C-alpha cells in the first residue's frame, strides 16, 4: 500500500509539497516530506486522542513529566548504544526552534558559528537573521565521496553538526566525529548535533550519535518528523547535556518558547514505540528508489542516509532546478538555496512511490545541456 500511490492520488493532497508544485504544474521532488501514508499506529493514536480528551495534558505543568523523555532515552539506548540522562531532556516544537533557542542563550550577535556547507537553508537563514557569522566547513567531492576539513571550526563559538548531512546524505564516520570532538574540546566549541535523519541511514552505513564523544559540550536535536513523516505535528526533543546551557535555557520564562501540543506528543510517542515495522518498509522502498536513481544518474554520489539526493548538474548552469522546472515540470530544491557550494546542484527528494519515481526520472531524462 505504501508503494501504490499515483499522481492522481497525491496531487489532491493539501500540504505544501504538492500544493506549491501543483501551482507550477509540476511533480514535487523538493521539500523534505515523504509521500508515503503515515504509519497505522500513529494514525490510530491520533484518532483516539482526537476522539477523547484534548484538554490540558497530564504533563502540562511539568515538562519533566513528558512521556517522550523516557521514550527518547530508551530509543537512543536501543538503537545507538547511548543512554541520555532524562534530566537533560527538553521538549520543543521543532528542530529549528530548538536550534534558535540554543544559539540565543549561548552565542551573541557577531559570534562565529561553523557548519558544513552546502547546508539546510533554514539553518543558514537562522544564522543570518540572528546576526551570527557563518564559518563554512565545505563538503568537497572526492573519489571516496564527500570529505571536509574541520579545522575552520577552531575559534568558533558553536558548530551546527548535521549528521546525517543534509543535503549530501553523508553519514560521518567515527574517526571524523572523533576529530570534531577533539577540536571542540581543545577550542571550547559547543556542538549542536542535528541527528533528525539518523533513522534513515542506509546499509552498510551506521549512524554514530555524537554526544558520547563530547558529553560536556553537546546538545543533540532530533524528532520523528523526518523518519515518520510527521513534520506538521511540530514536536522535537533536545538532549541538553552541558549544565551551563541547561541553566541559561531554564532561566527563560517557561512559556516563552511555547511547547508541542498533545497530538504532537501522542504521534511522536506512537511512532517511536510502535512504528518500527512501517519504518523498515519505508527504508526498503527508499533503498529501491536510490537504486533507480543510480541507474538514471550513474555518476551521482548516492546518499548514505536520508531520502534526499544531491545532484551535480553543472552542465545545466548555476541553477539547474529552475531549468528542470521549466522544461521537465519536476520541482527540485535549488542548490543555490543551500549556500556556499550549492551552485550547479539540485536536491531531489526520492521518498515516493515507484510509479511517481519512474515518472520523475523519465521527465529528467528529457533534459539535455545546451
């Protein structure tokens, strides 16, 4: 059932992905939403909650009573061999809100913030709008994949570590992460580790959570929104391990940042506790689509995680996504939006059914360089 939806089914959806592409008469392969229906346990939990009590939840008065805390701790321990301290966990509405809150209490305008580039556009916007100074850690294409030099992070106040990386799909190795941890310790750099795509790591790669490598200077951010396609529920978790960061964060007025609603917590809890069979099937389909993509683009570097492919299309100019939208009616994410290193690239979302994936690839085959 996950793999049977066609264009007529999907084009009626009211979400941003399909509405914006529909307005352009295109198939969407841009924003990071999957086309697969949500997991049955999530749907059932949300339906039961909506049919029952949507008043103040039992955990409303004390965030430390939120049931997501124990679920997150158990899931992290079971999947990644690291057991966070429950007392360090804070609940947010989404990753971007958590990132902005952490940067707000730990950095000041003008402070340098390092990040691998190209980078997720809302993170670039966050750094700019908050008046922080971006220090790029360029991802460099090589024969062995995407590599980077961590040295520029020395002297920065913070590093935003997106692992698995968006948009290249790299899964950083233990040696790479250990090198980052050593530099962070040596130069007193706070590491904000966005691990939202961790559950979508493809074999034989393994996600390594960063926190155990630098336990006193890491804030880990995650959510069920990407792996389980629940972005609209607005719910995220932060493991705020550094005591100094927790202290200044907890000094903020308790409702200044808001908090997730009941359905966000209920949906996330159902996904983490009962969604594993659905996730396994989705990962199988994503790996199948990766292979279809590799057949169509044999020179492309397949992502080691995520459902996002970073395509080198320099032969189509600096903004290949614009040309593809006009000529092939496929909407990709423009590489230029991803900051330094984005010109000549486009990001393709392949989290869709086989019929739609094949139509996307068929249309892309019609594009030829001048």
